[in-house]
C-alpha cells in the first residue's frame, strides 16, 4: 500500500507499478523512487522503522484488496526516468483530474 504522510491510502504497489484507487496505473516505482508516468520524480524512499501502533493506524488490507479488484489492465508502461521533480506533490498528483483517482467506502 502507498500511504501519504497523513495515512491516506492512494494506491497499491504491484511489482514496479503503482495502481491508484480506480485500479489504473498511476506511477512507477524503481531504484527506491516513485515516478509519474511522464518520468518525473514524485517521491524518494527513506527508511523509517514503523511501530506496531503506527501500523495499526494504517488502512486495512481489505482496503488494498478493493483497489486490486478494480485492476482490469495489468499492463505496466515503460517510462524514461528524469532527474526533474514533478510539479505536483504526491497528494495533489493522486487527486488531480489527470490521475483520476476514485474514492471508495
């Protein structure tokens, strides 16, 4: 699951593809970096140990399965990674019309 710092889940990572709440590919992940489909950097991974209390606050596995059930096309596009950062932060990117993130209960 990909969570924003506030704990909001925005997608599920399967292989190197990040699928959004609507079940469509939104981003690619490799070399500890999350890229837009245009190749711009969205985030870079940093290691942070999670406590059990922090893990308990996260969305349930069933929420991740809801995303997985929406995936109809498992094609993961090839991107050309760039060194430039995306203009939008992750929260804005995943809620933008271009990302077309759907919400679910």
